[in-house]
C-alpha cells in the first residue's frame, strides 16, 4: 500500500491552520464580551462603557457565528447524509 505523503501533510497543515483560526476567532468573541479593562484611577464615565456595549456584542456575535459556520461546514464535509 503506497501512501501519498504530500497529500497527508497538506491535510494535516490545513487542519491545524483551520483549528488555530477557529480558536482565534472564538477567543476574540469571548474577549469582545468581556468588560473593558481600565486602570483603577482612570474609570470612564458610565456612558462611555455603555455606548461600546452594543458594538462589542455585535463583534462577539459575528465571531461566534463564524465559528458555528466553520463547524457546520466541517460536519457537512464529514457526514455524507448532510450533503
């Protein structure tokens, strides 16, 4: 049985790259949901923090949607009944 090592390496490289990419995007989404860090003496007014909340939630939702789409695409590639 002959193995095509270059194809195996290509699949492994793409798999590792996709994993790193999905984890990075998910981490950015989690970070977007976290409250902003400010030094203890430089507390901004409440309006500044509240105004950025909808944007942070939108970025987080976009990141999580991208992760869910990547997982769904991977499942469609692996499960023949989903094609």
